[in-house]
C-alpha cells in the first residue's frame, strides 16, 4: 500500500521552482534592457562631449556661426528700421543694370530721382496697385489666393505666371539680388514680413514707386515721368500712370515712349481696373 502512494514533495514542486527562476531571470533581463535604453541617450551625449573635447575647433566654429547669424539678424532689422525713414537711393538691381553697361555701347547713366509719396500723383499709386496687386491694402504681404491660382495656371502654361505682391517685389528689389533660388526666396519671405511690420503700406508703396524699374536704366515713376512725359510725377494723368504700370512686368522689352499694341491694350485694361476699384480713394487711407 505504501509503495503505491504517489511520490510527493520535491519532485512535484521542482517545476514551480524552475518557473520561478525563469521569471526572475526575465525580470532581470527586462530591467537590464530598460537600463540599456536609458543609457543610450546618456552615452550619445557623452560621446558628443568627448568629440568636442577632442576637436575643440568644432565648438569654436559653431559659436562663430551662431554669433554671425545673430549679428546678421540684428543688422537686417536695423537696416529695415533705417530705411523706414531714409530714402532708398540705390538698390542691387540698379547696381546690376549699371554693371551690365560697362564695356558696352549702352549709356551707363542711371535715371532715378527719389520723390516723396505726397509729391507723386495718386493716379500712379492706384495704377500700380490695379496692375500688380489689387489686394495690396488688405493682405499682410502675401496674396494666397493669387498664389493658388498661379500654381493651377502654371500647370498648363508654358511661361509661368508669378504671384508676387508689391510687398514681395519691394523686399526683392531693395534687399536682395537677382536670380532664382530657395535661399533667395526664403529671404524674400523674411524681408516681406519685416517691412510689413515695420514700414506699413504707405511706406512700402512709396518705396515701390521710387525703385521699380520703369525703362532702360530708369527707376521710379518720377524718373519715368520726367524722361518720357517731360513733367513731374505729381502731374501724371490716369492714362500716363496706367502706361507706366503697363510696362512694369518687363520694362526692358516694353516701352513707355513707343508703346506696342499690347501695351496700349494693357493700358486701357489698367485704366478700367482703376475705375472699377473706385479711383484714388482706394489708396487714400493706406
């Protein structure tokens, strides 16, 4: 009888002990893995610090780059603040056009005469707004509706249509170089925001009317009015102002003095737009 009894104790309990040991080992492994993950960040940080200690020139270069970026940022803000009050006598585009004439038969004389907003006919102000940027009084530097329309149209156009506002054109002409690149476009966005905040609409339009290229070696509506109409910009009529605005997309190809059929049609279109906007009162309270 006693031999038929099931054998107990240690043999029967051994699997439980083994399972317990496995569980304990798993817990330790899990804790070790967590510790390893936690140490990964610290290890990477330590490696970075060790690399900088072994290569001190890297840290020095980083500090120089950071300081340079800060100085450029502060300088750009100061530059914009100064130009809120000081006339813009020269721009990168003026220098570029003058440089292109060197060594050629073309005259290097620059026609440019800074004129305050008060001494420019409001027909000229209205004409460039009607032609270039009708939402100018209302946007904050960017016309997103125009941008979306341009993107859609450019998918089926051979020659892409731009959607730059007057503010963007001023930022490009006054502060930046000619050309197309993502860096220049990014800086254009930066300066556009800056002049919208610091200058305001009236100053932006005043600068545009003085720096926009209006003909060969000719910049601003005052210079264009004196050169092509023989009178100051304060006396510009609606048709004269509309014709100046009509050539703005390409003042080298198009002429104020000898307008093509296209420029004459565009002049009439701009005049109609000026009337449709309500006349000078559209730009009166900028």
